[in-house]
């Protein structure tokens, strides 16, 4: 089921095939997903860890390589004890993050104004070479 997302993520379109016809829909989307570290959800917790040593590896191998290749950001979230939650108030406020995102979008809009591109994710390889100079 998850592997069926690979092509729409890559091509930004969904093609539905039926007996003698097909239809194409635009599919420009951002995938946000979450998964447990292993089948039992206790990987790395010495007191409650799963019985199989390879539980986490086996569980992760259920996700195909092509789908994993399309995931850009992975964040490990620590377990929260429901009885004794630790609430951290550190970090940036939502409004300051919003201001940075708006500023970055403005820079992208100016950079790509001649190409009818609105953000970095729309840049082709040819345009990328024009606007970047790798060291």
C-alpha cells in the first residue's frame, strides 16, 4: 500500500487505469508520516525492550527503499511518560518560525520569478545548476 505513493511523490500526478480508459490527476503533496521504532514500540528501553534483537531492523525493512529515498527529514521522538510528562518551554516561538518561513518563501519567489517556480521543491536539475554553485 505504501509503495503506491512512490510514483505520485516522484511524478506529482496520479494515474488511474480502468478497462479501456485512464485519467490523470495532479498530486503535488507533502507526505508526513510516523512510525514506531519496532513492532512492540519499546526498542532501546532496557526494562521493556522486545524479545527479538532484530525487531527494529525487521520492522524498518518493511518500508521499501524507493519510498525511504523520498523521505527527506527523519526525526526521532523520545518516549513520553504519560504519568510524569516533562514539558519543555525552550525553543523558538511559532510566530518567529513563521516569520523565517515567510522570509525564505519571499527569497525563493524572487530567485525563481523568471521561471514561474514558487519554491525550491519545484526546481529542475537544469535550473538548480543555474542558481547554485556547489563547492
